[in-house]
């Protein structure tokens, strides 16, 4: 059990307790910590006044919590996740990733923004409403999963199994970003994702690069050439058919993107680079929101230690993910990429393919009645109308919510661009915990007030 | 101190004791083991009847040992090294790399072939001659260094300082390969080497590949593209000027190479690959002996653990070595490569260059009187005239022996093609310890017998 932080206000103590669990879903040695985090959440929901339980999935468990259901009221599904990314590279953290630390008005810890801070804000909002008014303006059901960071492999089963219990009018999710610090944002599109790991295999064992070099294909060179083959000189993805299904930006979207309070120069500063890169003909915000990518997230082979080792390695490993936009299909993309790699694989090298998780891109209409209710709630809390944003990240299960539960989602992100989600020194502004609590109350009220 | 192996003959016990030292020169945490190995060698030489001592270098020490010098006799410098390559990947060893194990008539351990077995054979040869005859047919001075695997950064200083003590007529070195198992081989050329590590640096910290991917240059992609740019489609090195100084093979060399008992198919089997690769227009044995290369020995960046991490990494590291042939100059090559990488570096990426050790390629005339003496010694011990070979490995200090001491070298290698030097399961045939001992005695006699 986490120990309480002694000198924080109660909501921050709670936040710190939540963050102390190293609930890293991709690392099996953290399974016990991940489950302990879910059990902690169940107790938190129960203390809030909701019925709550662990829902086993075969993998990391889900937490399901709901208010008593009044058939006269609309029902809102609030989704989030308690699992987090690995903290590597750990040495770049200014404070340990699982020892939450407040500095400069922000809470620093792995998962602070993605997604513990954001889902906690909703829990705090519901708790306060129940404490002050004794009842909620809508029926609420929380679904907080433990496998978002590994592609939610077991969530579809849960949605199918709990179809009745999770039936709702709309989903509300805070797991996206604000377009600029403090600028209210309604995200109406997210990119999809497809993951593929591959190995280049050459000689049966590592060879001496003097004795064999020049006559034997080097698996690292092959891996590098295959990665290089994924893009053309201008920075576009060079996999055949990759852009075939990409829906061009509508005129109103181009206009909305141009009106966002983020210039390429702002984007460059937040990214911490000396120059931007990418597909010609698009702004940075369009490149990350509306254009697909091929990224190498990890590559390794040969000698990694101090100094030199004149080895011709027997293999190399490449971890790729592709961010996809409407109407690209992840399985089609993976097939195209595998065909591309096989076509470009040099003689003397064999390929081993490990396709990973994937999820479809998501898009909805921000001008629907629910979209407008969300915009009103954001304006009430932040004092200005929200930016309408296509975001670059992925919440693969949004497609499953549509397909299985028939639910669209209101994406009310609370992450600032420099909150370092997935990076060292991830952090969450303390004010966003407070604003998120208020936003939960406002959006539930606005949804309740919609005409039948 | 290593413990003696209880059931081996004395020379094998000695060999096993030598191999137990993890004298990995590139790993500073092994400095004490490396020095202990040198001290063990000093005691061995002293027990053999030579004067021996540690010669400090500022890095890992050299061991110098010599017979009392008779001015009437020729003098032979016998060079070797007691340092070894790192054993990575350790999990691929069938027995631990520093627990020498005899299997199938071979001794398995890191350094068994490169170079502990080969230098020990010479020590055993001298010891036996002294034991049986009381004196040697030539004056002998051993120089056994501890930094060969890291490019002998301090050896030139030793050669300069001990010029008088190391003065000799010829050098004898067993640190090369036999062209086929048991086939006597006189190596007359070795490739040079130049090492370069570089980093591609992008964002100040790792970024979320969803939030930023598509608008920010990925340092791993950049590293892969730079590595890919080093070769053309056909497999030749694509660095401008790289081949300018390459001396073409002479007609007699082409003929000698064609007559070697190693077909491309033999080479393919020993390499353990399903197809050979490399520059068009050359046999495998020519590619490794007479043509230069650009090899990537290590590449790493991003997430290396289990599963997926959707990170856009802030940097990547590439370890390169170039094998060079007469008359390429290592410093010129490094300048050309650095210029090439800078020219091809994409926007948004900065490069950090760490040039490493280098050594010039080596070539001598196998038909000189000393060359012929070596051929006669090889024929006496192995029963057939030796192959004349250009070898792909590097002994960078051969150029220094020529320049500082005025010495050519007779390269009498005892390594079989499948002895896995620099690889897991490195091994040395026990019969080669015996044949090497005899070869030492024969070559010293043949050199003594040369007309004045």
C-alpha cells in the first residue's frame, strides 16, 4: 500500500497515492503493482459513493463503477486508464518516476497526465457533486482499464460482456491534449495506430567484422536500410498504397487548423528541436493531427557497451508504429508494410515479423448536440470557446465504443503540450486537477440539460 | 588468482589458467583483471627462463620478456596480446566465456584463439627448446600487450621508448587465421581499421510519437538513413573518395587467391549465412582480404524492452568501423566519412562525432628471404607449402613496427575459420597449441639458418 503524503491537500494526497503504483502494463514483472492500483481505485470509487468492482479480463483488470441508475436520466460513460508507460530512460528524470513530487505548481510522476491525473479529476468531480447535492444530474458509469498503453487487447471482450451495464448516451474521455497551455480544447479526431516489430537475421552467430566483413550481409545495415526505405527524401511514407485511403482535410478543417493558437514556431519550441520536419505542404498541427506516419520507436543490434567491438552482429531488432488517419485500416497498413519490408529485404538476410496491437483512427462531428454541449461546458470552465482539434495520439478503443456500444465520445483533454506524456519528467498542472473537477460537473450538467 | 584445473595436462592447465582472466581491455571495470593477467604472464615467462617484467604504458601494461642476447645471433621479436574482446552476447555461450571448457578437442573460452592460445604456443615452444637444448637458435624478445582490442593506443610510446631493447631482424606474430582448418597459411597483408561512433540528436527529451510524430525528425530514422547512405544498392561503399587510394590486386595475387582451398560456398558455410553478399566482381576471399568495408557494429536508440513504447526518441547511437586496404589512409577515410555524414544529416538533427582508434593497412612481400624461411617452417610442421593470404582482420600496430623499429612481420596464424574469434563460443583446437609450439621451434631454426 502506498503511504500518504503528509503535507498535501486531500485531493493531492490522493493523486500522489495513485501515482505511486508503478502500473506499467507492458512489463509483466509489474503485474502485481498494476493489480494493486486497480484495487486501490475500487476502494476510492466506493468511498465516493459509487458501486465499484474489479472486472477480470484475462489480462490486467478493469475497474467498473456506477451510480444507481435512474431511467429518467441520460447516462454518461466516463472512460480512462490506470496503466502507464515504462519510465525509461529513468536517468533523465529529475525526481524518481514513481515518487510523485510537486514542483512549480505541477505534479511530476509517470502517469501524472497520461492518464491518472485526468481520470482522477472526473472522480473528484463526481465525488463533490454527490457530497454537495446528494445526486448526479445524469447516470454515470466509469470504466477504467489497465491495458490502454498496450493496445487494450482485452477491452472488446469487456464491452461485449457488459453491453447492458455500459449502455449510455455518450462517452466522456479526458485522455487528450489541450492545443496550448490552458486553452480549452474539444478533440474530434484521433489517429489510429498499428505496431510492428521485426528482426533482421543474418549469420547464425555474431562474426568478426575483419574476418567476414565485406562478404556477409550485416543485419544492422539491413535493418537501417529497411527503416530508411520507409520514407522518401521529402519525408513522406514510401510504402506502396499507404496514403490510398487517407481522407483529405475538409475546407472548414483547414480553416479551423489555421485558426488554432499554435504556430509552427510554438510547436517547434514545445518539441524542443532546432527545426521541424515532415511531409511538405502541411503545418505542424496538420502533420500530427491529419497525416499518417511511420515511426521507429526502438532499434537495437550489435555491441552497445563502452568502446568498440568489431562485431558483425547476427541480428537486429526494429520496433515500428504507424499513426493512421481516417479512413486508413490498420490491418491493411500492416499488410502493406510487411510486403514492403519483404520486397526490400537484401540477400543473405531473413526477416522475422511480430505484428503488434492496432486500433482504427477515430473521427466524429464536433457540431452535433453532444459536441455543442461539451463546447459549452468547456467555455463555462475556461472562459472561452474551445479549439476544435484533430489530435495525433491514439485511443484505439474509440472505434470499439462506436461499434459495440454505439457510443460517440466527447474528448475533453486536460494535458498541456509540455506535460511530457510518455517522456521523462511527465507532469500534470495542479490547476488542471481543479479545472478538470469543475469540467466534469459542467459537462454532466450540460448533457443533462440537452433537449430530449 | 585462477585455480588450477585438476585433470588437464600441464600445458592445458596453463592455457585454462590464462583464459580465466576476463582481461577485457575496453571495459574499465575489468582493469584489475587485465593487470592480474599481465602479472601472471610475467611469472610464466620467468618460470620459462626468460627475463620478464611489466612495462607500464599509462593504459593496460605490456609484458616484455627476453632471452640473454648473443650478438652473434639474429634476433626475433615475438608479438601477441593478452587482452580480449567483450563476451557479449553472453547468453549465446554454451559454457561461460571465462570458465575454459574442453569439448570435442577444442578449448572454449573468450580469447582462446584471439590471442591467448596463439601467443601461449610460442611461449611453450621457447620453453621446450630451452628445457631440451639449454639455449635458443636466435635471440628472442617477447612483447605481449594488453590493448590490441582497443587499437593499441599506448604501444607506439612503448616501441619508441624500448627501441634498443626491441631491436630485431624480424617480427613473428600468430594472430591471424588459417585459410582452412589445418591448412598452413602465411598472411602477407592485413586490412587497416578506422572507428567512428556518432550520435544523432533531435528533441531535447523523448517525445510522445502520437503528439509529435510526423512533424519532428526522428533521430533513429535519421541514424538509419545515414547508415543506409554508406552503401550503394550494389553493396559498394558510397562515401565520396573512399576507393580513391585502393591498390588493385596484382595478377599474381588474383591467381593466388583463386588457388586457395576456399570456395565461396565453403566461406558461406563457415559464415553460417544462407547467401553471401558484398561488392560485385570479387570472390568472398577477395572481398574480405583485398577490399575495404563500412560496417555498423552497434546501433541503438529508443525503447529496447518488452512490448511497445510509442516514443519518439531524443537520440540514437551508431558504432561504425571501416576496414581499409593498401593504400587507404585511416585519417583521410575518417575525414571523408565525417563529411559524408554531415552532408547527409537531415534538418532537425544534430550530429555528435566520436572518432575512435585507427590503424593503417599492412602489406609485405611473401617472397623475401624471411618470407621463404617462414614458408619452409610452415611446410615442415604441416607437411605442405602454405597458402599466401591477404587477411581481412587488422593488426594496426604492424605499421608502427615498420615505422619505428624497421621490422617486417611474419604472420603465422593458427586460427581456424570456425574458431569464433570475437563471437560467442570462441574456441581453439588443442592440436594447434601443439602445432604452434612446433612451429615456433621450426621458424626460429629457419631464421637462424638464413645466410648472412
